[in-house]
């Protein structure tokens, strides 16, 4: 697949340029909280049955924090992840990115904000199979209008940062799971985002490789000041997180600072959440 085929159409480029004119001044304002949610509800209709995935979530995330969102399957953590990332809209309530209300943006404005402000990392990597590692990393830069030479230079620099500069011409099927996730991390950093959203980033990796990915995300958090928000089951995330947000039944059950939590106690919390109870922690 030629990279030129991925270029936005003329009309799309014009609409994205209009979005940039409106949003760039707003996004340059530096606020204490990079993400805020206010009374966010999400209801899905499954036939005639209403499924309440989120039930009034209010949350503030500071710029530069490393946050882990934890809870059992079906608790609502991935739904909250999608709300923060602008991948889905709440049924009611508000989500703010750098004080910009996502509900007030049209499709092109939301696309511009996601492209320029948020980098996404997924459990299944979501790399394009027919593209090389370098082409996958460069892809978000195409939509951001980055010139070709700059795209290539920046892409190689990012692959070097994640330890894959010698694999730049390999396609996903030629890379291990850990290497594919490193490419996905490099792609997430392509447009120098303020936020990285990682949805179960270690879920498909072995123990050692998962630990390496966690350490890499923490290094990037510290070096670049990027805010990392991870929806995860992996308790190893606690060691690198500034705060852990426990979700149960679509609500925030508890928020804890890393300094006040132990992995053993975290295991107790996870088990209690699955049983519908919440123990006192030491």
C-alpha cells in the first residue's frame, strides 16, 4: 500500500485546517488538569435491555500523571478509556481535554484533536499488516500534514527510541508481539501528544516483555512529561503509576496514590471488586 493512498482528500484537508485554526489557540493554554470528566454516564441498548456502562464518573487527571484504571472485566474501565479518548460519546455528562469540551466539537474538530493531542496504544497492536514498521509510525503524521522528509526522520528517531531502528523495514508479521507493541508506542508518539491512552498494553505479552513495555511507558512519561492513562488488569502497573483508579459497576470505587498502596493490598482490592465488596486497606 503506497503511503500516498492514505493522504486525506482535499476537502478533508480544508476541514482539518479550519479545525486547527479554531482549536490550536485553545490547546496552547496550559491548565493544571489535562483531562476532566463530569458526571459521565454511558448507556448501551442491547435489544430492549439497557446496559449502564458508566454511572456518573467525575475525575480530574493532572498534566504529566501516570494513571492506571483498574477493575474486573465489565466494570466500565474500557468505556471510560473510550470516553477520555474521544472514541465514544457519553450519554450524558462532559469530558474535557485541556479544558476543551469534546461534546462541542464537530467530527473534523474531534479528529484534529485526537490526531494532535492523543496517542493510542491497543492490546492487539492495530498495526497495518501491509506497511513496514516505519510506515506504521509515519501514518499519523500524514493526517497531521507533516512533510514527507520530516515524517521519515521523526519516524526513524521514534523507532530508535523504542529500540527498533534496525527493524524499520519489517512488516508486523516479521516482528514479535513485544516488537509490535513497541512500534505501536512509537506510532502513538508520532505527533508529540500530550496524552497517551493505553488499553491493556501488556495483555497479549509474556511476563518479561510486558514488564519491558511498562518500563518504557514510564520512561516516556518522565522524559517527555506526557500523561499516560492505562486501562489494565496488570498489577505490575501499580509500581509505575502515580495513582490507581479502581472501577466497579461503572463507578469509581476508589482512587489511591502509589505511595499508599501495596501490590498485595491491590490483589485484595481486585478480588473484592469482583465479589462486589471493597475491603479496608492498610
